[in-house]
C-alpha cells in the first residue's frame, strides 16, 4: 500500500492556509466556550429546580396554587415545565451559536469545519 504524497503548498498560499487555520481555531474556541457556559448555566437551573422543590417543600406547604399545595404543584407540573423550557432554550441558543460559528468561518471554510 503506497502512501500518496502530500500536495505541495506554494509559499504564497502557506500564509493564507495558516490564516485560515487561525480563524478556524478561534471560531472553534469561541463556539465551545459559549456552549460550555450555556450548558453550565442550564445545568445549574436544572439542579436548583430539582433540589429546591424537594428541600423547601415544608416551608412552601402553606402556599397554594389553584387549590393545590405549592410543593405538590412544583413536583407534578412546575418542574416538568421548567425542564421543557431548559430544553427549548438550549436548542434555540445552540441554533444561534452554530449559525454564528458558520458565519465566522465563511462560506469557503464551512465544509472543512465538520
């Protein structure tokens, strides 16, 4: 099995290739930093929702929502709605982040980033 030789890049194109590589690395770093920050914030919201509804159930028992005690409502309906909202926020934000990533790369490099 013979190895095909690497294409020789002319010296004039070497600088352009290095510049494209730097743009690609910068775009990836920004994208993943935003993604990690969003994921961390949404996981903190998920943890707070799960933990607080159970931990503060006794203190919240005096409050009612539509005739039901608030802890029951949070466990049965509220937490599920918050989880659904977390998923929706993540999907919308990632769509925006991915679109910004593709725009930063430009049309010529978008295929190379995958």
